[in-house]
C-alpha cells in the first residue's frame, strides 16, 4: 500500500475519476467540496417532486468511461442509455423541425429539397473529420506535454493535410462542406457544446461531428446523469476515500517550493503530501495561490466559454412534441452567434436548448408530469454583470417555447427555478460565471492551456475542464488519466 496522502479539492467528475485512479494505486485520498454534495456541475436539482440534471445532460465518447472502469478494475456502477435520434432543431421561420439521426439515410431524408446530395456530402465530411480524429486523438489529446518543443514535435506528427483546419474556423469548414444555411447551422452546434461559437472555434473541432454522428453517438444514464456521481461516490467511499462537503478552500500555506496545506473558510488546515485541484486551473492559481500570471486582470483578457442561464420547470402534462434534446434557433444565426457572448444582441428572442430528462428517466417527474431543463448560452459577468432581468429573459424563452412547441407552458408550470451566471459563479467558483472554463482557441489548447502540474509548487496538480485536454465529461476523464500519470511519474523520479 502507498501511505502517501492526497487531497483533492473539488468533486466534479475530474476529481472523482482522479480519486478512483489514485485510491486504486493505494493512496490515502480525501476530497474537499464547497457544495453540499459531490458532482460539481454534474449535479442534481430536486424540487417540488421533480428532478433535474443541473448541468450536463448527455455525453459522447463513452469509451473513455470504459477505460476508467478498467483502470480501476471495477464493473460499471451505472448504465448508459444510447440516444437515437440525437436531437431536434427548430429554426424560427422554417415550419420544419429537423430530427438529427445517426442513421445517415434517415438523416438525409431530413434535408431533402434543402441540401442537394446531402448523404454524399455528409459521408465526405465524416470521412475527413474521422481521419482527423484518429490522426490526433493519441498524438495530442491522450498525452502530457513536458515542453513547448515536445508539443510542437507531436503536432508535426499529425499529417500535413489537416493543417488548414488549424487556421480555419468551424463555420468556414462547414461552409465548404454544405450549401444550405440549415445544414451549416445545425452541424455547427457542436461549437456551442464547447462553450463557444462556430465562428471562433477552430475547424479541428469539427471532428466532434464524426464522434457524435458515427463513432459513438450521445448517451444518457439510466436513472439520470447524477447516477454517475452517486455511484462513483459509493465506490470511492467503499475504497476508503473521505469526503468533506461545505468546505471551501480560501487559502494556501507554502513551504520550500511545495504546498504544505490548504485552509478553508473556518481556518482549518488540510495537510497532505500531494494536492490535486479540481477547481478551475487558471482561477485557482491566481485567487488561492497568488500566481501573478493569473491575476483577475489577466484572467479577464483570456477567452472564456459561455455563461449559462438555466431554467428548470416542472410541468403538468406530457410534452410529446419534444425529444430528449431540442435546439431552438432564430433566423439571424450569424449576427446572434457573433454577438451573444459579448452581450451585443437582444435577449428578446434568445437561442436556447431544451432537455426533457423525464423522457428517458420517468422518475424525474411525478406521473402525468414532465421535468424540463432550458439552457440559454449567455455572456459571462465581464460583459453582463447585472442579471436582475433574468426573470424577464426566462419568460421570453418560455413564451417562445410555448409558441413553437404548441404547449401552453405558462398554464402547465407548477415549479420554476432560474439560475443566472451569478448563481453558477457562487455555487462552483466558475470564473465570472463561465460555464465550461477556458475556451478552446489555438492559444488555449494543448501546451498553451494551463498545465496539469503547477509551475511553482512541486506537489500541486490540476484536473478538469480548464487544464488539458479540455472541456466536456469525456475530456475530464482523460484529464484525470493524464494528471494521475503526471503525479505517478514524479513519484517514480523522486524514488530513483
């Protein structure tokens, strides 16, 4: 057994996955969590007899979970639900609702009369993005980088044919692949999954279309997304991992180039041999560790992902016209997408995403009712510090959804909760309310993303969305693997 003590701050999926890997290796692991229960953004809201997935409502790359379970030598403690169709898209002014299938023949039928030769174009797009995925996943994504030259060396191993995708935007790439604005809009939505827009997301991330349409699809979890957290916590507790909730880290004690202890809001000291930070990797360096590279003024100049305005509705009656995942877009896509995150558009007619979790998990709502989750991608608190109008914006969305779905939602609502970026910042220390941490432009990926080992403190490591490789549930699983490997490699070097 390894007697070394590790403290993990934050119990998001990255923290839980890292704890599982480390406790399996014999480490003594303690998890400190600011919120009243585990999960971070992967959490649960329970109110008025309804349940809602607080944040993530689906994921892809399910095989990354396979790797986690195999590394820990355990059976799956939860069960996937594979989604088909993947989602629907309603574009204002177009009477047709597009249903997006993995089945290419069914998908092509959705674009009949809109996008000539759609199937051939999509097959070409998926071949191109699939080749990109397989040429980069092990060279770039599943890898720690020890220096800038190491990163550049790996980039040179990626076939040269992919280089145009580094300088092009996702939107430009989709314009080259499809003729209709409908196809371009719909298959650029993966840019929003990264918390940005297709106009400022590099075209390399078009590989998400391949992952979701062909390679793996979308998944939910039987019993709801929070089952991932509940089941991992149960496994970890059985393995001896200790959890301390309502514990917010407010300071750090450093000694001889190492972190000696973290301190919480009650001035309690938490001492360990190693520390893994599952808070935002950039914010924590500046706010808690006092790293001058990450002061607030410098963080404000970085590119952050969207802030979420989220609405959770319990409604009386069934919503058969809606699928599990639904997108409602306007007819001014370019203008809206380019301006929304800098608060340069009106929220009179916002774009939004609707999830009906009770479709696949009936226990999320009483019989005869539905639970409804609405996400409106919004500017963070740098651009819109005042959210006193959140009730008005939420009502605009509810009215629009009522009109476009055909349901009198205002008459059906029996429970309503609205969370603005201010709430998200407070609940989980999300910088300025940014929902998914640092964005993924070329200056903030790979070697240029905050590293998963601290630059100054030799026993501090980072895991999660704002370190490598990036945001999203499967990326945090990969992050946990890379962070664990970094820590184990350091220990091995010290023992030589």
